[in-house]
C-alpha cells in the first residue's frame, strides 16, 4: 500500500481502550457534514453483509478502473477465503484470549478487512495505508458506519518499509487503487512496466509519493493477527518489524506472496527470505492446495513445484495457534 502521505502522523478514530440489504447497492456519494466530502471519483456500496449475523454496512470504493472496487461494487464481497477465515477466527480468538484481538492491517487499501474486523465486534484494528485517496475512503467509510466502527479502529496514513525514506507509488491504470512501492528509481513507472510487460501489464503510472517509516517505529502494542498486502513490498516491511515479533508474535498472519514482484522491488534474488522469516520463528505456512510448509526444505520444494504460479495466498500460524 501506498499517494502523498503525512509522515508518521496518524488519525485516531477512537480505538485501543484496553467493540436486510437496501435495494440500492451503490450510489454516487454526496458530502456529509459529519463525515466530510467523499474522495474524488468514489462510489458508496451499501448493504455489505459478509455474514448473516453482521449488521449491513457501507463502504466507499473507486468508481472506475479498479479491480477490488469493481468486485465489491458488483458482489459486495472480496477475497472470500480470507474473509471467511477472519469472520470465523476473530470470535474464537476473542473467547480464548479474554479480550478483543488486535488486527494489524498493513496495506489496508480501501478497508475491506478493516471494516470486516470492526463489523464482527470481536476485534480492534490498526490500519496502515499510504495512499491518501484510499485512506480517505476508509476514513469516510468508518465515519458513515458510526461509533461501533470508529471506536475500534486506528488509521495510520503512512507507508512502511525497512527504513525511513521517500518513495513513489506506482499503479496500473486498470487497478488504480493498488499501487506498488518503488524507492530509489529515476523512472518508477518504467521500472514497474519492465516487470509487468512479460505478464501483460504495461499500464503502470505514478499515482503519488509516500513517506515511509518502520512498523517498529509506528506500532508499540501487541498484535494478534497480521494481514499484509503491499504489492511486493512485503520483504521490505518485514525488515522493519522484528521488535513487533520479539515482543509478542502474532498468532495468525495472512499474506500474499508474489516472488517475482518481491525480487523486483527489493532488488533481491532471494524473495523467499520473506517466508523464511516466519519459518525461522517457528511458524507453519499453509499454502494453496493444502501444502503445509514447516521447514526451509519444505519451502524450497514448494517453490520449485509452484515456480510457474506468479501469486499465492498464504495463511501463516504460530506454534501457539489461534
């Protein structure tokens, strides 16, 4: 995640205190005196209800040229697997811990998983999003849904990585709300188009800039669940979160893994170092197809078997479990 950002400044929306679908599903947004004006080019999706036991809620999304937004607007759903997993496990974790678990949502985008966690009533959320337009939509969605959402979420409008730096956000024109992070390149769009061209992605454009900090400088509370989706920037983020894992390792991690993109944006020939971070700390990785990776040898074998697959969704669990 990812447009012009405001250093480590955050917007606190309550949080961290120690909790029948309408006929019209999406409408053009109008300004709200209490929640502020909508971000330019937004639609409001009403009646989102991932589970029958959840009260329906609303969400601001991009009106055009964005894959995530189009899916949410047309189906009121995104990433069914991770959605179901969080909806199932957050209440269980709440019961076992005796307090609401904290979800750290790195690359919150427009807020699908942040809003989902708040809607369960069983979690508190730290959301991190570097794109100003994405963060504005998430902020307004929280406000429109009221105190049951805002009091459980803290939103940081900033990017995260290995060091403090100024970087560029670059996205495909056809997926404009999901920019990649590019640091230290003269022509960031050309840099990303070099990676995308063999895969049919030739439409990368600069969407903004990002002030980057480290997770360890941003988050000092314990985290129980970590969700990260930062378009190949995961290895760089992991280089800045060791204290978080030393303090209290998250019990559950949800991550995308795109090794070719990690290799490109981190300038490395070993993108698997990202997953080795977890294995070396005793985590078990649940990969697509039921593959369980518990050792680096397992990872090597799985990587060879899936080398033609460009992206994998992974569930990573600590030895403590949920």
